[in-house]
């Protein structure tokens, strides 16, 4: 392996980044086909059901790439899913060498993809790059646990306030962190919030960048089915799933009204804290969500912390003093931050603390 291998595999990674947050239950993958140090074609996976990155690149060469090297971020698949095995297409196209950046933890692939290519006489090299290993962290986590990799954010003022006196929304952080929030929503497969936050804020919870508006699947904790059917999210989310408790007799009209807005209502067990979050998370994992982004109030944030379900948290802190009587962020337990890796960075006028578990 040489420096050019690193350069081309990194190019494949840049392509994989384009569809992060849009491919679940599949991972996002990028591919580059190179011969004599010249890029012949590139490809990436658009989303489940569409061609994988390798056939997407190969089709641009009429499926003929005699003697070329294929750089691909993930080990090529070798099984029939919604599309045929990539290994077949690679062998048929005459690819001489494959360089890939991550072992596919999917038990249907896991080493078998590489073995099939080698059996067909193709040189196959695994080249781990830190950025690619990091990129597939959530996919690996989901494949091995069937739970989503969960990231939660909470925005606080310097005096620890998250909302106004009666929970009304207040603009806490500045434009740069707002942009980061939209970027994080975009890179996640789905967003989770609470009916409480929707009732207070009536947010859109979609992705809004300078160029586009993107709808995302939305999950909502709503124990007693209190969500108003006029909420904006019914127009702005790609899909809406509401979790409510199975231990009450719910008004069937409420369920019908929410279903009429396109929501899927799922009954969950509850405990002394509210909905059983482990059951909620297993359900979301079964939907094929690798990356889940949580945006809600302090109770939801601390509940996920208490249940040890968070893999990452972003605590935004703004240089503002909101004042007495406003809603404070009060985690209901002691958080041991001593043993956790913490990273601080300034983002625009605010600071952001990243905690990983
Ligand atoms: N600063 C920020 O980053 C930010 C972000 C979003 C929202 N907010 C603000 O946060 C305020 C709401 O905060 P909040 O702390 O009152 O509410 P929250 O964290 O948004 O939601 C908490 C609610 O979730 C429901 N829930 C269901 N199962 C649960 C469980 N196992 N554990 C905990 N909660 C469970 C409960 O309501 P039910 O039993 O009724 O279902 C609970 O009261 C809003 O006013 C909004 O403006 C701030």
C-alpha cells in the first residue's frame, strides 16, 4: 500500500459523507475506480434499495473496469439483499485490486466479501483510516447491539436555563451552533423529541440549510397522547412515530386523529420514570436507525443519561444570563464527568462541551 492508496480511499470517504443520514438501514458508502493513477469513475450509495457504491461507479464504465483498482469505504457485500452482491459485479467487471477501509460487521458479509474477491484472484487490501473507522462507529454499534448510537444536545445559558418561565422557548445560542444543530440533524437517520417540547415550542425539527430543507423521520415520547394534531412537525417530518404508554385506556379518537395526520402510534411499557426508554430504543433500532439525534428538554436529556443510553452529548453554553424564575436544566442525579472524555470548543459566540460514553 502507498500514499496514493490513502488519497483515493479518502476520496471514497468524501463520497460516503454525502449520504450520511439517508441510507439506513444501510450504511453510507463511497467508491472510486482508479487505473494508472487516474480516476475512471466514482459512485456512492444513495439509500436503501438503490445501487450500492461499487455498482454505482461501475455502471459509469459500462460495468467494465479491466485491471483497475476499486477503493471503497466498506468491505464489498456478497449477499442478495434488495440489490445483488457487489462482489459479483466487481469480479465481472475485471477489477484487479480492491482497497477497503472498514470490515463490514454485518454477519452476512463479515470477511466473506473479502474471501470471495480473493477466491476470484482479486487482490484485496484492508486499509484502516481513522476518519473511516470513526465514520462507521454508529453502524458498527447498531450492527452489534441493534440499538441506535444516540447523541443528545441541550442548550443552556450561563445561569443554566433552558427555556422561559412556563417553558416557552427562548433563543439561547447563536447562529454558529444553530448551523451545527442542522448539520447534526442532517447526518442522523432520525430525530427524537418529546410531546412536551413540541407543545411548548411547536418546532419544525427538519434540516434547514442555505440550499435546502430536508425532512427527517421523527420519534416522539408522548406517554398520555397529548400531542396537538395541528403541530408543525406533521407537515415537516418525513415520518412521525409516537410512543405512548400501554397501561392506560386511551381514547380511540385521539389515536385515530393522530393516525389521520400520518403518525404511527406505538404502545410501550412504562415504569416509575415514564416510558420504558430501553423498549423505545430497541424499537427504533429495529426500524434500522443507526444514528439518533435527541433534541428535547432537560427531563428527557437526564432520563437518557440515567438509563445510560447516550453515546454522546453536546452541551451548548451561551454567554447569556437569562435570570431568575426561568426553566433550569437540573439533571436529577449526579453525573460523574471525571471518568468521561470531555472536549470543549468555542463555536461562534458560544462554547460547546462534547461528552462521549
Ligand atoms: N435548551 C434546549 O436545548 C431545549 C431543547 C428542547 C426543548 N427545550 C425546552 O424544554 C422544555 C421542556 O423541557 P422538560 O424538561 O419539561 O421536558 P422534556 O425533557 O422535553 O420532556 C419530558 C417529558 O417526556 C415525557 N417522558 C416520557 N417518558 C419519559 C421518561 N422515561 N423519562 C423522562 N421523560 C419521559 C414526560 O412527559 P409525558 O409523561 O407527558 O409524556 C416528560 O415530562 C420546553 O419548554 C422547551 O422549550 C429546551
